[in-house]
C-alpha cells in the first residue's frame, strides 16, 4: 500500500503485528511506534478506522481521530472525520503547525 500510494519517503517507522506480543486493542503497537519515533505519546496524532484501533491508540496515550462513523466516539476517539479529503496542514514561519479537519475541529502544535 505504501508503494501504491507513493509515500515511501514519508514513512520512517513501520510496526508489524509480529513486532509486538499483543496487537490491537492493546496499546503495544502504538507504544512501540512511539518508542521507535522517539516522541512523547501526547505529541502523537493517530488516525484509526476501527474500534480496536481507537482503543489501542487511546490506551497508548495518543490523541486519536476516528475515520468513519460516530460509533468511534464511544470507544475514545476525540472526534471523527469521513476521510482525509478535507484535512489541511499549515506550517507557520514561527514553527507553529495547524491541522484543520474541514469541520469545527483543528489542532495546533507549537514547537517549543
């Protein structure tokens, strides 16, 4: 899928099911990815389309955006979007990054 989408240059860490003892809904896949990326969990945005994935991301301490139906809210997604078509990322000269989800939601990260 990565080659099909031509995003190989954008992906620096891949966690496979066999890399962890417990897969989703346990947090192990996300905890390993966070460790490999060397970033804090609370600086991580996860996009998930399944209940077990949302549960896994939330248990790992990440900020989870559900892809799909509002049923993902009941298992911990902060909000849901239908797809990525309205997601926009804007980087400001001061290092601030704003992610707009095309609805009433947006996230801002300030690199300090």
